[in-house]
C-alpha cells in the first residue's frame, strides 16, 4: 500500500519541483513502507518515493532528459536522503 507523501522530504520534493518546473500536475507518493527492511531502508520512513509530474518544461524532451531534469532539481536529496525515486514525467496533453 502506498500513501500520499506528507513528510519533510516529500514536502521538500514538492517545493523544489514546483519552483523548478511549474507543474500543471504533481503527485509525490511515499512508497517507503513497501521497502521496509530492504536495502536502502534507513528506518526513517522517507527513503523511497514516486513522482508523477506534468509540466510544459518537458515538451519536446525525451524520457531520459525529463528524468535528468527532475533529478537535477533534487540532486542533493538524492545524494543524501532519498534512496530510490521512480519518475513519471509528461508534458501537458500527453
């Protein structure tokens, strides 16, 4: 089961992606409970996330370029606090 993310890291993900990409749709889901006891689970309950984002900034970009854009906005979180991030990135109308 997943839960809508409301924790500190989830709020930071939301704030950073909103500032960087002005999304028309953004959902951040904390999937850490699905990975409890697995490698990368630091016990914080905030280690694994899924992001679904729609932004005009992705128009004309490949899937890889879109993921790099999201990763860039979250770089220090990915380096230090997030173990796994699943990304679904679309342009409006896709």
